[in-house]
C-alpha cells in the first residue's frame, strides 16, 4: 500500500502541472521529514548523483543534435530516402520511416525526430494522396525511434540510474530499433496497398538517386563515427559525444556553410536550457531514490516478490503493465526516474538482466509518446500539421499495436536485445 500511495501522490502532483523535478522533490522531502525529521542528507545525495563524468555525454549529444538540425542536414537526408524508395507503392511512408531511423541515430530525441522529419514529410505525403491520419501516424510512430536507436538520452539516464554500461545499452537498442523500423515500413506498404488515392513519386533514376545520397553523406556518416568509436573501444560515450559535436560543427560551418555565430549561440542556449532541466530532474530523482530507501520501499518490494513466488517474466510483465498505464499520464523521463529506483533491487534479486529490461522499458516508453491523453508526439504532430488531435490519434492507433508486438517479441526473445552486447564483450 505504501508504494500505491507514493505513486498516487506523485501522479497527482504532476497532473496539477507541477514541474517534474518539483513533484519528485516535494514527495521526497515529505517522506524524509515524516521519517527522519530533517532533510540534512539532500545536498550529499544530489552531489553524489551529479558527480558522474558519464553525465557529460547528455549536453554534448543534445548540442550535436541541435547543430545538425540547425544546419538543415535533415532536408538532404529525407530527399535521399525519397529518391531511393519513393517510387514504390507506399514508398513515401517507407522513406519517412527510413529518415526517422537515421535521424534518430543523430538526434537521440523522439520529439526532435518527429518535429524535424514531420515538417518535410507531411506536406509531401499529402501531395501524393496520403490521408492526413495516415501521414500523422507514420511521423508520430517513426519519431518514437529516437529513444530506442542510439544515441538515446533516456537510455543514458537509465544507465546512470542503474549504473549500467551506456555502450551495452546502445548496442542493445540497435536490433530492436531496426526491427521496429522494418515493421513500421512494412506496415506502410501494406496500408498503402489499400489506399487507391496514393500515387508513387516518379522514379528519378540511379544517377539522380546516387546524387541525392552523396548530398546526404554528411548525415549518414554521423552514426558510424559516433557509435562505431564506442563499440570499437576507441573512445568512451562522453568522448564520442564530444567528437560528434566537433563533426556537427564542421559539417554545418564548412560542408553546408550555413552555420554562423548566431546559430552557434542559439544551439548553445537550447542545449543549456534542456540540460539544466534534465539535471534538475535527475537531482530530484536521486533524492527520491534516497527517500524511498529510507522507508525500505525497494526492500519491501523484493520481499513481496519473493513471498508471492513471482517468476522473472511475470514480474517484468506486471511492471510493463504499470509503465504502460503511467505512460498515458506522464512523460518518459518521469517514468524512468520514478519507477527504476523502486523496482531495480527486485530485478536484481530475480536475476533479471538490466540491459534487457532497459530495452523493454524504452519500447514501452515509445508507447507513452503516442498514447493519449499526454503522448508528446501526438501534440508535436498536431502543432506542425495544424490537425485535429482526434485525427492524429486515429492515425497512430495501428502503430500502438505494432509497438506492442515489438515489446512482445523482445520479451519472448531476449536475445534480440542482449545478443550484440554479449558478442561485444559486455557483461
């Protein structure tokens, strides 16, 4: 019952419009005052959590993404995908998913992916006969790949909270992320076969297609440079983020020639604003984790799990159900930082692989981005398309089922997530 009341209290606080860090902080301070009578340990707890060099990867990956977006690299990326597959029935949808997949490996943000790709793709799809709802669904779902395909901000946060390897989690997200992209692309083609109004883009020929790919080469080189360096052991995740920043600046300033000091200031400002918000949330989550440890909530959960004789798969299934419900009301970062400190000790007791669970959590959080009433990608699409929210929701419903399918596949076949980290030598 303690767990229920704490979660209920947190959800009520957040639904009032209170910022995430404030809601976590208030709940934590109330618990500490009621149990210890003071809050003397807050400063030490926050310092211990934020004094972590792995955190430097977050602002640098965010800055890298802002620079690539500001440089308009994504325009060439979408043109190349469109030139390759746009002439197929449903090819524009496939091109959109392909663009989202590659951009997800650049930005690490689902909202940024949906916003950036959607601005170019939605008008194009409507021009060639796609229903508005179909186009909105493709963009909203494709955008969710940003938190699964590395580099991913939520994956980094999960790694920090659980003290897992960022490199292992990045590797673990690749096969499930590509799997979901393939599932989305196949569905686009099947759906298009039932739509008489959809027309294919005229095939531009191999010469033009290769020209489009050459123009997008700077975007295509980013994922191998950043992620390849991590997996080959050349540099750490933080060093990879720094290399990515330098590469993005060089591409914007020299290859595209459209990135000056004004753009640099704007990207730096947005990065600082985003990072400050994330670090405040992370600090509040650290205090929350400390507070629930004081009242032995994680330990009690472990005892309950053991006494009930839950198998690891039943435990994970129950947690996934809770996360799915929370995803309808809370955003992704809140869910990671509220639930993980509570259930992590029980996971370890049951022998559940935290890398495998982390990928299941990310897929479930993808669902949170597109499930009403507060799915962030729904409101992003509504904003850029000026469309009724009901129409956006109608378009996303098939993709909710597809993500559930992906979640089930990874749950039944853990190797889809843990195979790459295992052969790469991660424990």
